């Protein structure tokens, strides 16, 4: 594993672990800001809890577990995808700069929104990073190509040996052997 991965993954994950722990400990602090995003989502997805605080805690748990997994390099691609998926509603709930009236508050929320957007980019890169090993898609494509190549060779080999075999069989039949 490269030094960049060893250092970069924990750096990217640190914000999620810290923020997730805060959401787990004190969900009431962010529940009012999350309410406008939580209601439409829970109305459409029945499996999610109805309570905003429970959903904030669930999101915090995903951030802590995903952040730890990403930071430790355990299933980092899956962890990065989970974090990216939960970052969207978190950003939309917490950093609605377009709703802020005060210019200072609007500028501050825009900075946080763009910070989360850049973290999303880092997570998407981490989700695509195979760590130097070929991806499953690449392996599948190359295995299929190799199978086609092998089948082509077998077909050529059969064609090359079939004609002399037929000719030999015809000669033997004529000779009565």
C-alpha cells in the first residue's frame, strides 16, 4: 500500500469519526437543522425511523463506523461509498447557505457546503481506488477476453486436425483397413 493511501485515508476519515461521535452523543444539537430533510425522506422510505433524533444517531453511527473502516483500510471502497451516501443529506440539512439571511452566516455556510463537496470528491476517489489491484470489473472483462481467445484457439486446432483425420479415415476405408 502506498504512503499516500496510508496517510490520506485516516485524514479523510477523521472528520466523519469526529462528527459522527458528536451526532451519537448529542443528536438534539443537529436534529432541528435535519428536520426539513428528514421528513420527506422518512415519508418515502418506511424502513427508516420516524424520529429525527434516531435518524441523526443512525447517520452518526454510519459516519463513525464508515470513518473507522476507511481510516483503518478495512473495506475502504465500501466505507467510502457509505460515507458519500450519508454526506449528501448531511450537507443539505446542515449547510443550507441559500436560506441564510445574514451575509456573514451565508458566507460561512457556503464555505462548509463547499468543504463537504470537496470531501465528497475525496470519498468518490477513495471508492474508486483499488489499491493498485485490478477491480472486479477489470478482472471479469479480461477473464471473458481470455476465454474467447482460448475458444478461438480450440476452434482453429479442431479445424486444422479435422481435415487430415477425415482424409485418413477415407483412405483407410478404401483400403479396407
